[in-house]
């Protein structure tokens, strides 16, 4: 075992930062994933990891500086350091420690990503599923309530038609990778452990393309805009999403396609409101309509007309419920109702003639015309005997 400082190529006066930097550089050079099947690289990787493990630990570094490697062997409180990494796992743990979380910042991650190829999980057996797409669709109140059909344009990867997603111009041009025999993974024995890693020859695809398809440059897919018909069922509401299986990106090397998620954004209606599956509407009526009763017709969402009977003596705030004229439940659990809230509108800008008639009416009012008013004043007077209604 050579000197730890020499192993990392640094001087004895190197700072903690310099030690880390030197280790990272060397570890990336000698990492087993980059030097598959090279026992020399594996040995160096273990050595530099061991050197870093000692020199990055102030306590261990201190012992090492004073007594050399001997001082670390079996030393009390040294965590049972035996001198020399026996397993690759230990070395890999040190490696992960130096690159992973814990002091670093964005800079580390970029090294990490470029090293492991985008930070994606290694693919097994080659074919990778395509990613899923999200698309928001704007609907009017009526479209959401009654259902509709929409056409949307999406940009996705689609399987290349020329090579049927193979990536190779001909079927014969696609050969099983010799190194991994088509599995995409190579198994290495490291001490007690056997580790499988992505095959470096075929990058996990399991196949090697000898004559790439010209249309897709061997990727088996290409990006294109396409139109998709979306059938919106009746009863959808803002935030609901519709999954359209297989309409996301095509997979790589013939892998399965991702899905398309259509997210609903329902626009408000000028006078209809939604309350779960019920529709509510506020309907002003005149004082004479409220007092004498009347009939009204209101159009429904289903295109029909609903006849409403407003009885004599209807109070402001009364809610009339019209069964089944609400919104179709999106899970087909029946239909909601239409709730009409009546608002008695007090007349404004009266003419002299109108005022005269109202005054005349007031002269012949009797308390039983206004039961709520009468009971209010009766109650109030029982608490405040001096209260007066005029
Ligand atoms: Zn192609
Ligand atoms: Zn291979």
C-alpha cells in the first residue's frame, strides 16, 4: 500500500477541499462502471477510496500523519479500520458519500449526472417506457356538464414507421449484444457480492444496431405533432383528469408508450353555478309576482324548458328544487338537481302614480299579511317593552 497522499496525488498540506476534489477526480477516472472488467482500475478505485476515507476524517488523518498506516490498525475508536478495503461495497459507499448529499451543492450533482447519464435509473433489458404527458383542456360550463368531444394537438415521440420502432433499418441489422448476450446487464463478482451493471457495449439495450434507420437515426422514434380526439364524459369538473392509455411518448427501442393525462379546466358560467352535481341559479322576482304567485319558464342544460310555479306569498330566499335537471354524475351515479333561489326585488325609481298605489295598499294592510314581521315585533317587545314597530 503506497502513501495515501501519493495515491490521491496531493501534498501533505492539502486542505480538506483539495483532498475532496482530488478524490472525486480520481474516483471518476477509476470507477468500476467506467472500467468494466479491468481489475487494475478496480484495485486503484479501492485504494483511492480508502485513502480518501482516512484523509477526509480529521481524527483518522491525525493518527495517520503521526503513526502511518500502522497507527490505524486496530486503533481504539478508529471504527475497526483493518487497513485496505476488502470489498468493493466499502469503496462504493465512500464514493457515494463523497458525491451524494451532505455538503456540496449543485456542482456535485452535475458531475454525478453526467457520470451516470442523466441520473436515470439504469434500464433493464433495454426497452424503456415512454414518458407520460399532461395536457390541460379548457371547457365551457355546458361542455363540462353535458360532455363533449375535443380535438387537441400534442407533441409526442411516436414510434418510427420506417423501422417499426426497432431503430435499425432492417431486422437483420439488429444483433444481440455479444458482451451481455442480449440481457443488457453484465454481472461482476466482487468478493462476496456479485453486482450487475448496465452493459457498456449496448448501454443496456441488449441489442446492437449495425445499420441505423435513417428516419429516426436509430432511436426508433421521432418527435411529432399529432391531433388527438378526446371524448369528455358529462359531469367533469375543474381538476379532474382523464387518462388516455398509450398516448404519451413512445418508448425507446420498442418500449411501451407512456400515457396522456387530460386535465379539465372548466370556465365559470355567467349565471349558473355548480354545487357538486347540482346547479344553482338566483332568480329575481317582483313583489307582486311574489305576493300574487306566477309561472316562469327557464331553459335547462339539456335543451328543454322547465316550468316553475311560484306560489302566492313566496318569500325572498325560497329555494325551488327541480329534480334531475342538474349535472350528470361523472361516475354515472344519477343526476343532480336544479336549485332555483328566488330573490324578491324591491321596486326602485317609482313614479308618483306607483307610490300613490303603494301608499293606498299600505293603508289597508293588516298584520296577518306579514306574519314574520308580526312575530318579530312581538318577540322584541317581550324583551324591550318600549320597542315600537313604527
Ligand atoms: Zn426508424
Ligand atoms: Zn450488451
